[in-house]
């Protein structure tokens, strides 16, 4: 079979969903043509379609190294990073693709979503607003934009978008999810629970609705129900770093240490810069007297979230356990400084609320 014919045959197998045949054809082709950017990219596509992102990504990267001018490969690599939960690495891939294809709205949308996921709300919202201007009636785009505004703390703008969505799809999964997210952010947990449940009534397989209920139950210490909901969320969307984190925290506080560690490690695999996951894993390692492992995680955590006292306190105690007294002393000093700053902040807040005499 000629080389070009094998590429076509593999592509046909991919299009009809026969992943095993497509993978076998492309691997055989690459043994004879290891520097074929097209062969590597096609193999990566087969792997990505199966959710095997850790295998797909290096093949896309090899294809780009061989021929960086093929812009769709940059987009496909970004999608693989995105679906693997590695949003920070997805961003430059989408940016390189958009430099060549600036009108491709799907790339703008995924770029916006990735930026929101790493906390770059202003930039992410700008990308999503651009997509919404082109696709004003797309419920998924509107939902993504409203969710971004809600996460950024702009509930007014999120509410405006919700009103737009309610006009055309009042009982849709997206509308109930958005209402639930907004009520959750406002601290109206009973109302949020009702909205997430209604989202499941419309779509019983919605991972976002299961995750939402899991968060509500977690907050209410309804641990068995929270675990059940988060398990269902991860069955549908295993690459969700937040659900993995929350399930890990639940398992840990219920004494299921091995399962907790597994979930927390998965959360960090998906989002390496999550200080809460680093701290939670370090607490387990501290209890198990794995102090060197705990220090490595805690030193990263305090760089990412330097204002959080508990992380500095555990780091101080871990240094102390390792006999590193000077470092322990420095961390204890930082804990006291943060405590003093917190007390002063509370005092200023109280003083601002006391009415001044007329």
C-alpha cells in the first residue's frame, strides 16, 4: 500500500470511528516515515478522539516541530491541552493559530475559556464578548460568557446575559446552571441547589450540574451525597480539576487517604498551579511524616498564595520536623505578620461601619 494511500485509509477509518484500525495504520506508516508531520498529526488526532491526551500532545508537538506552518495543528494541540485541563499551555497554541486565522470564532471561544480558567478574567471575557458579538443567539457562547462574568464577580452583567438566555430557552440546562452558579456565588445555597437539581431534571448527565450539587453538599457537610455527585461529575468529565480537588478533600476528611491522594494528584496533573490542592496533599504527607515531599508542595503553594496563613504555618511545622530551625522561624514570623495584618483589617472594617457622631 502506497504511503499516501495509507494516510487516506487511516483517515477513512478515523472518520467512521474505527480508532483501532486508524491507529494501527498510522503507527505502521510512521515506522517507515518517522518525520511525516501529517502522519504524526493524524495519529495525534486518533489518540485525542479516544481521550488519550497525554499521548496525543507529544505527537502534535513533534508534527509542529517538523512543520510549524501548518496552522491547524496548533489549534488541535491547543484543544488537546484544553481537554486535558492544561489551560496555561493551551493558550499560546490558540494564540498562534489566531495569528494566522483571526476570524476563527471557535479558537477565540476556547482561548477565552482557557483564560478564564487560569483567572485571567478580563482577557478571557474580551475573547468571549467578541464571539458573542458574532454569535448572539448561541446558548453555549452566552452561557460561557455569563459564567465568566459571574466568576469575575460581575453578577450584574451575568444577570443581563441570563435575561437574554431566558427569553429563548427559559428551561434549558444552561439557564438553570447559570442561575445556580449565580445563586451559589451570592451565598443563596438553597436556591442554588434547586437550580442545579432542575438542570439535572432537564439533562440527567450534566457534569456541571452534578459538580454544582457536589459543591453545595460539601459546604453543608452532606459528605456522602457530595461524594456521589462529584463521582458522577467525574464519570462524565474526568478532566475537571476542581471536581477532582473537591472529591480529594472529601475523601481526606472522611479518612479515605489513598483515594484522597489519588484525586489530589489528578487535580495537580490537570492544574499544577492550584495552591489548595498542593496544600491538601502536603497535609496528607505531613501526617505520614513524608516531610520532604510536604515541603516541596508547600513551598510552591505559598508562592502561589502568599497571603494564606495555614500554608505558612504548616510549612513552618514541616521545616521544624526536618530540623531546619532558621527556615521554620522565618515562616512562624510570617504567620504572625499575616495574623496581625488580618486583625488590623478587621478593625478597620468595623470602624468603617460604626456611624460617626453628628
